[in-house]
């Protein structure tokens, strides 16, 4: 039967539609960042408040994900360029 295949394809279409909608935003919220990075919302908040350690050639350094200023009443918002800059400090995950 084709039903499992169709369900899988529909799930992929839904994911791609959500990805496209997020990428069109000028500012991402924490849930968007979690979806784009495949990390949890709690992890994204930790990146903002506690940072994420990274090895540099000179030792360890903590990098923070910086939210946009002045938008607190609408929740935490992050510029796409800031997310790209933050992620650029870390190598991509490798599949086992």
C-alpha cells in the first residue's frame, strides 16, 4: 500500500512549508530558531542567557546568541544574520 509513503511525503511537505515561512521572516522567535537548528526551545534560551562554549585556537570561549534590542514586549526576537553568525562558530554536526 502507498499510505505510509503518502504520509511521509505529506510530513515532508509540511516541514518544507514551515521552513519557507520561517525563512521569510525579518526576525525569528525562539521557536523558529529551535525549528531551524533542530535543538529544543530550552537550548535556544540557554544560548541566549548562558552562551555556548567553543574551542578557538587560543582556548575556550563562550559565544552568546544575541536577541534584537527593544522588542521585549513581543518576546525574544533574533535577526537571521545574528543566528547565522552564532552558528558559524560551530562545526556542523556529523552523522554517525
